[in-house]
């Protein structure tokens, strides 16, 4: 009598250490092997479902299924998304999964501060790197992976303990593709040699100097990036009030009250250095960071640090559409993500969130079906009766232009 071969379970429930919610994934090598590459030190349990449906949204935060429409891609449902993401390649599906795991980890963490920042360790202390959108944070952290004596803590989220220690989560840094045209040959070669799961938009660098999950180091400095054109790399001080405002703005953690937020953040900033790094050349930025922080002093005393000059982070330019008849629809990788009482637009592969006001949420809801600014404004006029039709159409034009420029919309 022949033995009956054992079938692999169709779905698995994963529970990451430090999180209460489970993640339901298909038993697919592309996902499971990729996950091992991206979080080799973050422990998680793996339990077969045995055909039972996962309990979403009560115990399960994310469910990934094989796409029924596009081979070798995946569909994702999440408690943080109003609608599923469809047809994602494996690397983008893993990114969406990890975004949910990080979100629930932050929600359940006793650490009230979780900076939207990358971080690296040098000389026994931690340097956080943050900045406005498109300032080059992820690319800089990826480039620092190629410095074997540095330890990479994160590229996007840095939990900070009440004692002022940064906590590594053990997630591989992610790199926007393709690499910048001016990237050095050394960086390009390193990226090729250490590229893990990737698609046309993003790739993960599986380097050996990524800190293990749970490793802690005292935070020594926050560096705010200011990428400019044809400007030699240099450091500027940051005014105390600007540092406080910017750190609060970049915090993804939860405080019990505004007073606690101010007091905790002020106490943290009182122990560390905060500077602005102006740069255009990536290699110059790396060398300047090494020179500034590779010593026992808070910052190298032989290095000139320029005055603050009243800098504030730039706000993204608003794009205006010229044609009110231009028809748009939602991009397949874009989704509405809810955090607390707020709604944000988010893309698979992106960690940056774009907050929507009431009007913006209404526009996004209407774009379930393709439409143009005129049609959308007419529909909104039935709800926003106090706003003149011309004003509504003007506001919708600007909103559609911004959504399109950020990749949340595509043309019909």
C-alpha cells in the first residue's frame, strides 16, 4: 500500500513577537522565503489554518491571497485599508504586510515615540536620519549599508524607549529603484550583490550589518536632511523650537496628551544633538556624517557647523490641472489607510502617508468610478452645499493634480 503524500497547508497564520494581531498568508515560497530574508531576526510563530477562515478584523490584521486575475501576484486585505490592494508582486505584498506589522507594533508598544526616520550606529551611539518627503532618506540609509563598520537600525521607523534608546526592529532596508543616475559604482555594485526581494519600483537590501531585532542603543543625534541642487555637503544647527516641532511632526507613536508629547519630546531633545544636513552628492553626505559623528564628542569639534538660518522643511508644490475634462481613476497600488480617527492615502511599497481632509475623503470615495473634476465637483455640491460650485471645482482640480503627481491616480 502506497503512503498518501502529506499536503502542505494552504494558508498560515503568522504572529510576530511584540504584536497581538495575526497575519494570514498563503503557503507560497516566494512570500515565505522573502519574509525570512527581510526579517531574519524578528521571531514569529507560524500556524496552519487547517481550512479555517482567519478571524478578521478581530485577531487577524492582514490577509494575503493569491490573485485570481494575475498569475504570480497577490491580493491584500487589511484592517488599516478601506479596500483591498490587488495584483501586487511579491516584493510589494511583503512591503504591505510589514507596514501592517509595524503599525500594530507601534500601537501596542510602550514606547511613546516612534520616529519616521532611518538610523545607523557609529562609535557606540545611534544617529537618526529624517527629513521631508523625497529628501533621500531611504537612499542614504541604503548607501550607509555599504559601510561595513556601521550598523543599520532601520530605514523608516525608529521606536525610542522612555530611556532615550533607539530600538532596532530587524527589518531589511528598502531602496527605491532604479538607483539615482549619479550613484557611485561602489554603491551600484553593493546593491546588486545584496539585493533581496524586489520589483520594478523597490528592492530590499539584505546586508549583514543590519541590527538584530530588539538591539538598543542611546540616541545621540537627529539629522534632518535638506537635499539641494549643486550644493557642497555641510551641517547647520537647528533651532530648539524648530527641532521640537519637527520631531513631534515626525512621531508615529501615541501620547496620552499634548502635554505629555511636549514634555517627553523636549526631554529627549535635551540629551541629543540636532543638525540639518544640506547636500546634493550622496558620497559627500556619507563622508560628512562619518566625520561628524565618528568620535566621542557630540559632534566633531574640528568640523564647521553653520548657523540655523531659520530653515523650515519645504512643503510639496501643489499641481493644478488645466483640463477639467481629464478623466482619472484610482491607481491599483493606492488605498485609503485609516489610523485612529484620520484617513490617509498610501501606496504599497511606500511608507509615506498623505493625510486627507473631509473633502479629500469624499473625492477618493467618488473615484471608485473614473471621473473628471467637473463631474466630481457636481457630486460634491450635493454634500458641501455651502461651498460655491466654482470653488469646489477649483479645489477638486488641485486635489486631483496632487493625487496624480504622487501616483495615487492614473488616467483613464
